[in-house]
C-alpha cells in the first residue's frame, strides 16, 4: 500500500509558521538530521512557498505543487494538481507542506511524522486538527536544543478510507 506521510514541526497550538517563516528554523539540528534520514531518496511533495525556502533540492525526487506555471531551479519538478499527483502515485510520498498544501491534501494522508514542540510560538499558519482521525504510534523522549524542547511523534490514520 502506498503511504502519504505529512512531515512537519508544530507548536502546542498546531502552529507551523508565521508570516516570516518557521520561528524555530535553524535551531533544531537533531530534527533536521532525523528527517533527512527518514526521507532519504524518497518522493517529496511541497508547496511553492516551501520550495522558495530551500536553497537546494532534498535528496530524492522534489515535487513542487503550484497551480501557476513557474520556472523552477534544477532538481525540482512542477505539478499543477497536488491531489491528482498523490492519487496517481505508485510510491510513498512525503508531504512537506506548507499550510495550504497540508489543508488541501490532508484527507489523503495515511501517516503523520511530527516534531511536537512544547510551547506557543505565536504562529499564523497552522497544521490541520488531526487527533480525532489518527492514532499515536510512537513518541520519543524529550529532546532540548537551543532552549526548545520537542519530541518526535508518529501517527497513523485510524481508518484506511483516505480518498484513494
């Protein structure tokens, strides 16, 4: 079965970013290393704003979802319809967001790989509510870096009726 996996860090209020980007960006090196190991060589789906934040492609196939025709840097591929891309995928896909991409494809997600931060970072962009539809499979011990405490969590959809 093909899996669609959301990957994000979120604060205690499900915040993932503010108007200036990710408030904890560059402060969680263990988080970055952890997810690079997990996604290594996989298919990575991201929105255009997330693409703009990357200086180079991640290891694997980098897909950028945008309804507008855009010129992308080498190592990135454009798809106009993220849902259509997912529904026709023959491989697992790691959904890197941002908020708009998460919202528009969330019903298709089978798994969530979350970095759950303690505290409120006053975000203006949020991850969808998920706890009613997913079950927690694993939670790491707390990790503290640069004054930020967080845990890695893996969630799985309770029922397999994702619209696939």
